[in-house]
């Protein structure tokens, strides 16, 4: 059994024109100890998916259908009180800006102690303080920073504190939504290396969300690429590095500068995403796809599943008749 099994997840935002289908039939699994990435342009539904799993949806957003199974338990059927037993203890969340995770008027020490005591009520305060010190060590922060307020730390240090908090109760899954996007490249590298080191030490799984595909290719075991509320492609890291199969993923990869390879001209993907209140029939990428076929306009994309992953695209309906070279070249 996978640690996390998402099946046909649908999340809607109420709007005056009707439900905005931000997540529209998303399915994927995360294995124990796996780093699974969710990539895609802003607005594709990747953060909304993560917020749905972590029960952080607010206001007009609601889960409209589908299943979220964590270690065999259907999370969508739990009350908020029941879900509290999972939050931080089994599933924790690191958001893009540490300031969204930290209370600005509380010392770091108090916030870490609170996180520990919230779930381990029998723990002595002195033990919690000792554990807070150990957590600081885990993320390479000097213990004297415990006495500081969030604004007295650098952005990178604050994000390390948030990661320490996320680890406090040794969860099995950590959801990270753009955890390093707000940081400079050097600080980002230090934090990513730290996350990988901690993952090796503790064996938790990560749902890693970013629009930065090259970063994802560095650290994720498998990657799901979302487009307009749906998953276009899921692929192992190896498969992605050897060549993405979905035309959208191919376009996305071409729009990033290569860190190591030769310099290439950046090609953003022309066009814009469809209206998710009244999404088009057929493939949602059709208006922007350089390989669109007649059936792409009205038939839901063919789904090919194999050991490399899953790709939703009519080009793969007849694999033998499909000329891979035609797709591989831009
Ligand atoms: Fe392009 Fe058609 Fe594949 Fe969609 S289904 S990505 S339009 S070829
Ligand atoms: Mg986002």
C-alpha cells in the first residue's frame, strides 16, 4: 500500500459565474520514503491539491469529490478534530514564505515548544525545550537563535526553523509548497541539501511543489506535471531526464535555462490556460499544443500507463504508429 493515494480528486472554488474547477480529477500515489514532485505553471492546481491534502483550503474552496487515502485511512471522511491527530504528527506542511508558518510575535523557542507539546501533552516543558534545541541542531541553526523572534532571523534561517517545526513530531509525509522560492540561490541550495539529508536520515516522504522543473529533476524520484487542473504526465526522474513524453512537459522543460548544458534560447509556451469555470472538451492543452490531432478537440486524452509513469495524450494512443522523433524535436 502506498503511503498516500489520491484518486480522482476534485477541488472547486465558488465563484459568481459557477464553480471554478481548480483541481479536476487528479490521481497519484506517494510511496514511503519517496520525494514526489508536482510541477506546472501558476494556477495549474498544484498548491490547491496540496492544500486539499493538508486540509488548508479556506473560504470559497472545497473538496468536491474524490479520495485522499493516507496509510489506508480516508482523510476526506475525517472531521476537523479527527484530522488534528494527523496534522504535524503524521503530515506536516512547509509553505513558501516562512512568515506564513511562523507567529511574528512569538520567540522561536516558544513556537517549537508549542509544536511539540500540542501533540505530546505528557511531555515536560524542560524536555520540550531540550527537543527544540535538538531540532535547531538538525537544521544547522545555533541554539541561541531559540531566543530570537522570527524577524530577527534571515529568510533562510526562518525557513530552516519551519523545517525544524515540520520535523518536530517525525511525520511520515511533509508537504512542501515552494519551500525555497523566496530565497536566493545559495541559500536555496543549502536548504534543499538539508531536506535531502534529513529525508535520508528519517525516511519521511515529501510532496514537493515548485514551478522550477530543473530543481525538481534534481531531487524528486517521480514528478507529476499539472496543467489546467489535471495531471498531464507522471514520470520517473529517469524518464524525465531521458525525455518527457507529454507535449506540455516538453514545452515546460524548454522554457527553463539549463544549468549545466549549452545555452539555449528560452521558449515560453505561447498562449494561455483555459477557463476552468467552463473548461474545453477534449485535451485542455490543445490550443497551445504544437502536435494537436483532430480528436484532441473533443475526445478526452488517451491515457498510457507503464513502468515509467502515466501520460495523458492522444499521441500515445497507437504507440507503434507514433513517430517519436516528430514529438521530440521542437
Ligand atoms: Fe497535444 Fe492532443 Fe496530446 Fe493534448 S492530447 S497534448 S492536444 S497531442
Ligand atoms: Mg502555488
